[in-house]
């Protein structure tokens, strides 16, 4: 993950700021090494839930290529905490100096370990000068490098698929951060993963999360047309009947519908997601192998091994549902390599659906057509391995086009083609372009 340092628990922590109100009270500390952290806790009814979700979600987004804060689980001695002078808190609309009693009220919900230490989430202050959040639409006017509107950026539109995997329903502008770095540029981060997996702040996700917007005109209209008789899929679900462990919360495989997943509120970048964006996101999700998922979940430090196993199993199942769905919507051929030997052109590729075990190689075939200068040279030839050989002695122009359709015998999926353009010029033979049919 992104972590470089954890809070030093050998000495005292000094609180320099705090928040008593809100859904998740906490405080900011500086350890004896001068490192600063935001300290947050789980809700009283679901120990380990939110803190583990925050750590796991942060690491998955980091591994997918996003900038995130450093987040770790920390177990600290509650007696080795001091409050700096001038730390003000608000009570009944008025500010006053924070007291040790305020501190004790915050930590009373924290999970207590056998040795008397308390469990918390420590989120390290990022390096640089904070300049505020960034939006999922438009650009930052103070960032000359930010030249592509965010609703048109693939890493934000395709993020919808990654968020669906974790049921990251609170992904929104407020949960982002931009900092001016020592390198002289603005870095854009994604933060706050306490509403991922089965967690929703200090409580649990409700069944509606991921299935509909909290205010959803689609279902409102349907209810109006049916005079309120239409029962939404989540309305009759009691989430507490589907919580195997308090530290996991409400996180299920059965409710995931990859093509219909939505965050709690509409996000412009997510709304603009194309099939190619979804394919990009699905590739990131599928790149997490079982051992990767297991290693990341272990950093959540769940004390119940059965809860840990359930979370690993559910993430693996949801991953495969996402891959199978999106790889059926668009041709998942990738990693094209072309070579020329004498007058034979060889195009090798990977079928990600087969490579990841989502589809059977024995039930997969590929139909291809070769064109040169717009004219068909070879048409509708069939192969059952991801390798195409083309005799090019008579026709190879500067660019040839190979159109490939992937066929799954056991599935009645809509046929989607992919066009691979191969160049042959002074720079040699190479893949010059790829176009996926949506």
C-alpha cells in the first residue's frame, strides 16, 4: 500500500484539533516523531467494521493506481494522550477548550483489546499544502495540468466499476482532496473509504445502497404509475438478517448487478461511463488475484478469522461477477503482439475472459477477417487458439486491419468485434491501433 509510517505509540500523542459532533467524532494527533494523523473509531455496535473497511478500500484504490492517504489500524494506550492548549470544540453553539472528559467520550466507543489498548484508524496527513477537493465534473482552475474535464476522464468514469466492486457508494466530490506538492504540482487524491464494503460510517450499509440513488426519479416514477403498489427489491430486506459478522456488516454477493450499480448520489463521471471505460475498470478489478485480495484484507486486522474469510470470499465472488458481466459486453481480447517472419505475419493476443477463468477455453473460438487497403483478403476464418497467421507476401500495405469476433459456445452473448490495425513502415511492424465495438 501507500504507507510509509505508522503513529508512534511508544510515547505520548498530543491532540491539536478535534471534532465532537457528526456521525464519526475523532481528533487529530501529533506523535513524538512529529507525524500528524487523523484518528477515527468504529461505531459502538460494529467494532472493527469501519476501520477495516477504510484500510482495505484505501489499499485497493492505491493498487488500482489512485493517489490516496496513508491509512493504518493502530492500537494505542488511551492513557498516553494529551490535549494541547487552545484546542477548541463547539458545544451548544459556543466554543470552549477541549477537556479530557471530551476525549474520553470520543474513545468510549473504541474497541478495547485484552491489553487495555484501543483500536483506531490512523490516517496520515498527506505531504503538501491542501487546496481543497476536486469535482467529478469540470477541471480545477488553479491547476494548469488539469486540462481534461473530469467527466470525460477514463480513470474517473471507469472508477464506477471499481467502486461497484467495493460497494463504494459515498464516492463524491467531498471525499476527494487536492494538495500542492513540494514538486511544484497539484496532486489529486481519493479519500474516505469508511462507506465501502459493509460499512456506512459508524453503522452498516442499507440494502438500497448500490441499487438506487437515495433520491431516484426512476423508482419514484414507477411508484407513482403503480400507485405505490410496486415494491422495490430492497424495501423488504432486513439487512441484519444478512450480517454474518458485525465486523463485516452488510456486504453481499447476491445483490450485485454490475450494469445497474449506482452510488448514493449521481456522479457526472460515472453517468458518462462507456463500455470501453467499463472494460478498463473491469480489467483493474480482475487484476486483483485471490492472494492479492487475501493480503489486502489481512491489513484490516479483523480479530475474527471467520469474518476475514467471509470478506475475502465475497470480494472474490464480486470480482468474478464484474469480470464476467463486462467481459461479455465487450470483446475482452488484449495484450496484442505482432511479429513478421519472411512473408508470415503472426498476431498473438490474450483472451482475458479465459485467462481469468471466467470462460472456458474449450468452448471459445475466434472468427477473424483480414483487410488490406479496405479490401477483404481473408474472411470469416475460425481458430480456437489466440494466434492468427496471415500470409502477406502479395498484399501487405502500410496498414492492414484484422477484425476478430470472440464466440463462446455455451453463451448466447451478443457478438462484439475488435479491430486491430497493424502498421508496416520505416518504423517496422507493430500494432498501430485497437478499436473495440461497443
